[in-house]
């Protein structure tokens, strides 16, 4: 007769008990009701286009009007999808904790330019996606005016992106005007001259030329007398007084 291996039996019993306790604990956890909602914004609480109250209301609407439902009734994926569809939200991550807290981590969309045409106004993000204006905060970004062919949209968005990414240009360029011909005129924050940019091609080269011109010309008081700074030609900058 074989002897009983009590050590193996003990291990099996311990494993069964652990599985039971885990299942019991998990079941109790799912039966708990949400106790609180915590909303966090990546990048801090300043310059918020969308408020805690708006996010809270979005969560409430998508939870059937109540924030105190059972955790097992919360569809986290559905909540994330609903918030990610909001025009001011770039990304949302939602999760619940054991103590019954529903957490929403929000990344806002980043406007790079404000488009103005008649009574139509909205921001564009770095992908060219429209962002509605916010009553809570107004972004200090260049104003884009004029109309352009949708087929050329990406080129103008590229220009806006290059300006936004550069600390000097972001502070210095206040306006981007698209003419009927498709050419672009930029305006400077501190000087009255027009920057004749031409079509949005060779964007990086033209902007680099403008920065080089500015760094040299700002040392000379004559910069105040310029009426035009033409960077259309990639090999030179032509100025008019």
C-alpha cells in the first residue's frame, strides 16, 4: 500500500482555499458601488479647455445618470470610447480601484492655430482636426485666415506645426494669411513688416531662413523700417523698405 503524500495534499488544499478566497473577494468587490470619481489632467490643472465638471457630467451621462452604480455594471471600455469621442479630448484612460473610486486620466487636444473665416472660428490640432473654442480658456496661438483647397490642407497644417514646435516662431508669428492664390503671408508680433512666405513648400528651409534673417537684422535698428521680408526664395531673403 502506497503511503499518502500529505505535503502534496496540503498544497492542493491551500491552492483551493486561495482560489476560493480570491473568487469570493473578487465577487464582493464587483458588488460594491462606486464611492467617488477622481479626474486628472495630464500636464496639470492650468489652461484647461474642458473642466472637471464637464468630464464628470460625461461620465454620469454614460453611466445611466448615476455615479453610484455597482462596479460590475460599469463598462470601462464604453466610458473611454465616449470620452475619447469628445472634440477636446485627445485620450482618456479610465479604471476603478478596489475601494470604489472611478478614475479618469484625461489628455486634452493641443491647438496649434486658431482658424477664423467670417463668423466661423475654431482651433486646429497638429493633425488638422478641428477643436471647438472653449469658454474656459483661450489658447495663445497664431490666427489662420483665408480659404484653401482641402487637398492642400496638410501643407498648411505642416506650416502651422513647424511654427508651433519652434519656441521663437511660436512667440514671434501671430498671423498666417492664405491668399486666393494659395500663397501665405505671415505677420510678426513685434514688427509691422509682412513676411512673404509663398506656397507652403520647403517650409522648414524658409522658416530657417527667416530665423537667420531676424537674428541678424534685430541687431540693426533698420529692421523697423522694413515693410516686407520675402522668404519665398529658399536661397535668399529679400527685404523691402
